C-alpha cells in the first residue's frame, strides 16, 4: 500500500542500524519521504555511531542528509550544534566520546539535542482543527488511517501534490473501513463515498431539512472535488503530454483540511449509527 511505504522504509532503516547490518544494503529508495522521518534517520545514524552499533560506515548518508538540511536555512539553525559543527561521522565520534563515556549518556545527549526540532516538526503547520481531526482518526485506526492523515499534514507545504494524493487516499481508506466488504476494488472515491453516504443516511436526498441537505451536498462536492483535483494535480498519475497543474501549498492545505473534516464526520456518524443499532 502506497501510504505505508515510507513508514516501512524508515522502520527497515532503524532495524539495520540496530543490528549493525551493512549500509550498502540500503538504496536511495529506502530513504524516508518526509522531512521529520529524515531528521529521525539522521538521529538514528548518530546514535548508532555513538553506541558502537555502526558496524559499517554510514558517513556518506550522514553527509547527504546534512547537505540537504544545510540547504534549508529555516531548518539548519534548529539542528543540534554538533550536527552543524561536524560534517562527518569521524569528527562527531571524537566529539561524542569526549562528552560522555557510557552509551546511555551519549544516547541521552543526542536524544535531548534533537527533541526540540522533532517536537517542532510534529506540530509544524498544525491548527486546532488538525488536532481535533487527529484525535478522531487516531482513535478509529492508529495504524493506517491516522498514519495517512499525518503524512498528508506533513506534505502540505513541502510536497503539495503528494499531500493531495494522501487526501484522497485517506478518504478512500476511511470509506472502505466503514463499508467492510461492501465495495469493489474498481470503485473510485465518489463511488465509495456514495455507498457510505447511503449506508449512513448521509445522502442529501435522504434528509428533509434544507440546511442539512445543503451541508451534506457540500460534503459530497468536497469528495468529488478532491478526486478531481488529485487527478489533475496529484502525483499518482503519469505526467506525459500536457504540463500538469502545479498545486501550491494553499491548494494542498485546502484539500487536506477538507478531506480530514469529511473523514472525521464519516467516522463519527458511523460510530453514532453503530452504537444506536
């Protein structure tokens, strides 16, 4: 499944670091997609070096990540001082072994140094609405649904096209969870949402109140719009022929925020219907 690839790659990297396998077994495709996962990867490389788990040289990968981060002025100033000061693992090793003798103490130094940046990245561009939606999605399915939502949030500014792709994937996944087995693999997002709306009495023609009908109709338009926007601007289709639409962060934010709102509404309605049955 596309949405889980980055998480699986990051987990495999950490497992390799933990076991001391050769870094040569990891290709560029194994590098995490999101910024926060790349920062965590750098932290893992340094922790492996500081605690004797670096059985082979990870210096090339450390240098590559460091160069990427150095090219981002906003990020560079928030990296630990020892990352900014030490351009390779050899000089970092000299530094860290002079700071603490025990592995645990070295781990703590590295962890504490990265914590402010990681905390900031966790909350980057988050709004109160993001947090409310996160709570609903996490309680529904931490492993898949919430992971997709988190990745969509992370990509809003750095990868607008990817964020739009994740917005649609999030809605598809939520709809499939609610439907169980009552869908076909050929069903696209509008079809999936139509089935969910019918099952949960969310279709506009199933409500007599004019204002509610308008809101429900709006939700359906949002779903259709996200599907259309993703097809034109998302990153999941081939890019031959006409120049693809280049979405901006504001377009991605709109798509992700609306997808999260609709997804949370579906989940809360599903829970209400289930508990009343």
